C-alpha cells in the first residue's frame, strides 16, 4: 500500500494487539499489520519514543502507558464508567459473581467495566473486550433496542454458536429480542459457557418511556436455575446509573 499514510500504518500496528495477545514480537506485529518487518520496526521505534508503545523486559512490544492515558482522558465512556462504578460495586456485593457493563460498538458489545471475584463462575468477558451481540446477555439487551439497520444486519449475518445453547437462527433471535422489549431483561443460560448464565438489563439515558438505551448491564452467575433472582438487583442498579448520569448532565435552558 504505497499511498497509505503513516497514521494508517500506525493504526494497523495498534490493531495487531488483542486481549489474548497484549504483547507481541516486532515480526508478529508486522505480519498481523501486513507490513514489511523493517517498516514495522521503524514505526514501532517511533511509537515507543512517543510512549504509544513500550518494550518489555523480554524484548516484546506492548501498548504504552501514554496511549492508555490519552484513551482514558478522551474516552466517550468515561462518564458512564464513573456513574456505573458505585452501583457495580453494590451489585457485586449482592450477587457475589461477575457484574459488567457494555456498550454497542461496531456491531458488537464492548465491555467498559467489570467487577469479579476469585471464586465466581467462569466468565470470558474482559474490560475492553468484545462479544457478539447475539450471544451475550448485555449484547442482546443492546441489540433489542438498537436501530433497525443494526438489528437487520445481525439477523441477516451468521450467528455462530459458542455452545449448543447459543442463539443461531434469525427466528429465535427475533423472538428473544421481542421478549426483551416486552419484559425488560434477558436470561441466557449456557449461551457462552455451559456452566454460566448471563442476565442482562438495559441502562437508559432517561427515566421516561422510550428513553434511548445507552448500555447493557449484566451479571454472570452459575447456570443452576437461580438466575432470575438477580433481575431486581440489576434493574435497581440500572435505574441508579441513569439517575446519576442525568444528575451530571447540565440543564438546558
């Protein structure tokens, strides 16, 4: 790509890192970014000098603290995370397992915060990690209230199975989304892991009917049939997050 800008190449380098691969060799970064190793090495050296990347003691390369600092400062989800954290902490104390909050981003659910416990049931979610909308409880809540074109794209696309319980047909997905809009929550037993159940509720931008849904709040609990007990606590926390966001929004006169 001879006409590609330096910035575009740098972006490809950053996208080479994943939650499963936070540290990579220069050659692996070059391979994933589609860059000649000499080009990758030169750009990486510049990005290290600027603090966007850093080299580890083992000789690998990882995301730098300066990039993390800039991302935190400018994050569009910063207000949501700050509003949600006290309620996540209370919810975590009540439920005793994983609690998390995610937003719709690029056709997936992007998790912006999560609290966990050492002995909690298995959970594949990570902060800044993503999951398919059709497979996760937070994702399904977001999808149920997403614009029509987003819903249609997911319904038309492949619905890969993560377990035998994952939703894999458009007909079943339509039914689940309609149920979420009607009852205000979703329970997903074994959709991502056979031992875990996701329970999700929407977080809205306002308290009135038809208020836009801005996030999905969920808990991951054991797949033992007791997941419905988490719904009231999740709903209360979601309402608290909404009130906190509204209180922090300057009044328009």
